[in-house]
C-alpha cells in the first residue's frame, strides 16, 4: 500500500520549493525527508524529483503525483475543518449579550465535544448550542440549526509591537511579527492557515490558545498579534493598549445556533437568535 506519510513529505517539499524549507517547516532533518521521498519513489517505481540548480523540480511523474497529493491533503484539511466546532469565547459572549440583563437569569455555559453537546440538547438538558457549523443530518437527534452570523476577522496587537511592523504593509508585515493563533481544535485555525498560504506568509507562531479571551490577554501583555472575529471585538475595550492592525480578507468566523425541535421556542434562546436579524 501507498505510504501516505512519504507522500505528505513529497507534497511539502514541492510546496515549499525544496528540501531545506520543507525540513524547516516540518522541524525535521533534511536527510530524513530526502530518505522518505526516495522511499516513495521506490514504492511507485518512478523518479518524482530531479535537481534544478540549488533546488529541485518535478519530473512528469512527479507532477502527476503532486496533483493527486494536492487533492488528497486538501480533502483531508476540509474534513478536519468540517469536524471542528469551537467558536471563540468573545464571540459567544457577544451573541448572548441580548439576554444577559434578563431578571433572575441563571446562565449555565458548558464547553465540550459536539456529539456530547448535541446529545445533551436532544435530551433537553441544554437550551442552545453555539457551533461553527450546523448539526449533522441525523433524524434521531431531532434538532434544528440556523446560521446566525459570518463575522469577518481582524488582526490586533499591542501598540508597541504594531509600531515595529515592517513598512511592507498589511498583511505582509505579519511575516515579521510574533503571531498568536487559535489551536487546531477550532475551524478558524484551518481558515487562517489557508489564508496565510494564499498570502505567501510563513508566520512566526509564538503561542496557540483554545480560548480567544486568554489569547487577547496574552497579546495585551506584549506576547504578539492575534486574530479576532469582529463579533467579539467590543470586549477588547476591557484590555488596554490593543490596536487593530488589519482585516484578513475572506476569512470569517461562522456561528450556528442549534436547538431541539421541542425546545426551539424557548424565549431566551429565541431572543438570542432573533437579535442577529436586526
């Protein structure tokens, strides 16, 4: 069978333009990656790469293999994107704001895996689930989904760091700044990774966070610049010294409201949903 790890190394070598840059990206020795690619060529029975000056270029067979690898790994990234359901805490706070002033409100917020939360919702132990994608089709769950918002994403950072940004302008200056990112558990990270690749930027990542509010706190303390959906930006007023750097065009954080069919008319849940229509 085809060794997909070997194929992945070959794919990265081509995308990075050579073994040295691939080794840097993968944090591996050049010799190790080179040996893995040779194993791939041996298993396929065709030469995939050949020397070209100080770098490498693809053979005809290599171009065919790369095109297939591109399809395979893009599909894999899309699968991961579809399976991630975390939304930023600041966005969640902004969406719940319309009901926070309700007299005698008792707000219980839970965070967990999508399957667990949807099961709790179906059993009427929760009134509302906020996720970055709709609930998967499943007649047994008896839930309904509604897209609430697609919020554009901006970059922020402390004044001291932003003032040192290169004159290359945004977003190219991100290549020279320390960058904070959400972890791979959230769909936003996959979208940002693709955005960086499209912009030709290799960010210097100094921190990864599951909690957007915690990421903002570390940024305000001078650790780096970070992305945040416009929806949650109002809460940044609680942190001094943060400035907007620019917008990641084409990147949005989606939020979907998921409710049980029997409980979809819960007054406070309906108020949260209706507030996004204004």
